C-alpha cells in the first residue's frame, strides 16, 4: 500500500451485547497480513471493550493502535472527537492498513457514515463496509420488532402517540445502513431461530444485503475485510428514521457506574443482574469485579437476563469493582440499582 491510497475503514455496529468486541478480537487474531488500528466508542464513562481489546494487542495491532472514545456518541461528537482521532490514527509512524471502528450499541451508523465526507479525511480514507451484528436469538424472539398490527391499532385509537420504541429504531437504522449483516449467537438461536431472525430483518431491509450466521465471533475475515463498498458514496441508499434531522440525541438512554466491594459469590451477583433486567428493564451490564481470594479479575458481561462472567487476567493495580449499567433513561435509578447489587454481595461487604 502506498501513502496515496485511501485507508479502508470497517464500521462494526450492532445492538447492545450483539458480539462486536468478540468479532474484533477474532479479526485481530486473524488479520490476513494487515496492520490494524481500532477505534472503540463506549456508551458511559468507563471503558470495558477497549480494555478487553488492548489485552489482545500484538505486532499486527499494537496497543497504541487501539483508541477509546468514551465521552459520548461517536456520531454526535464528529468535530470534537472522531475527526481528530481518525487523523491521529492515519498519522501513526507505522500507517495502518485497515481501521476497525466499533460503535456503541446505541449509535446510529448513518451520521457517522456522513462524517467520512468531511474534507479533512475524505481524500485519505474510505468506508470499506458497514457490518451490522444482530443477536439472532433476541431478534427471533421479537424483542426489536414490534407487532405491526398492534402498533397500527393503537395509533388508530390515539394518533398522537408514537408506539415504536427507541430500541427498535436503533436496531432498524443499524440494519438499514449495513453492507453485511451477521446473525450472532447462532448456536443459541438454532435453525428455526435463525430463520425467524432472517425473516424479521428481511422485512425491514430495502435492498439486498447478505445475512450470515456467526457463533463466538468466528467467521472468515475475508468475508468482513475487503468489501470495497465505498459506503460514503452510497449514503442515499441507506435510509434512516432520522433522515432530515441535523443531529440526534441519546436522551432515551442513560448509564450509571456502580462501585462494589469485593464479592464472594459471582453467581449471586449474576442473579442480581438478572433481577435488574427482569424487574427494572436494564439492557446491559458490563465491567470488572474483585472476588475475595482470587488474584484474577472477574469480567462480567450481561445482555438482559443473559449473564456471562469469567476470570480474564490478573489485576493490574487497585482491585476496583465497577459495573456499567445501561438502560432507557426512565429506567435508570442509580440508588435502586445499587441497592439490588449490594444486597447480592452484602456478605462480602460485611466481612470487609
């Protein structure tokens, strides 16, 4: 690659917990001879995904090539954050061959796509493709696709109401902007679930988009990298609920960081997170927790009532237990959330 050629960028979008970070880890382990750079956009003030990726850094994607933006939606902070970060990545001593961008689970990809038309970067960078991940099991269960007949009936009864949820709009905008859709967690969905998820997605799409199943982020990198979509030149073909708006806000969503003492029972914490998902409609929980007597930190990742936890690596510095909790704005009650989580680890708190 000469310095006159545009650097290809792959935008990886998808709803909360769809598996974006897992996919990027797979691409880092199988870079196809490319030197990668990665930009991670977190929702909330505490970065988790970027830390996970940095722990996987190697010669093909060193730590200095992995950048986190944790101070707001990447598509809402283009001038202040995104453009300078992209310029910094392009100015690295060893120029990356390919840049991966992991958006937050709440980001709308189209405003970000429009940013690639900015004069400062347009001549030096191109969007190789937009990859949308969809949790096959969740989509098959209809969590992001409201009953159209029921919504129409409610609107007919009260035309002043908008019964389409913010979550469905985010999901649909991500799907409609994609060049490739990956149905993640295919093993959990099964053949019938995959068929149902495809049907939901096809009902929303306005153009032919490949839809492929994926488990544990494993898919041939040649399917992801090198699409040559030049998506920045094809914006009109990617409709959005927010077309015609100058910008958008994420006031529908909020996050809170909960500090915890050391715990003794990870499963008790997992049960508390399931309770939050069920009773307080929490969408996502992620972070690190210290477990008494364990030198390794516990990585916690939850999407709704599906909770996964594992020891990932030894603590580096203070053993600080923190969880980021994300939900729609009206469901965030920091005191109530903290009370549920602390009740689950109270024995450890008393011992401390």
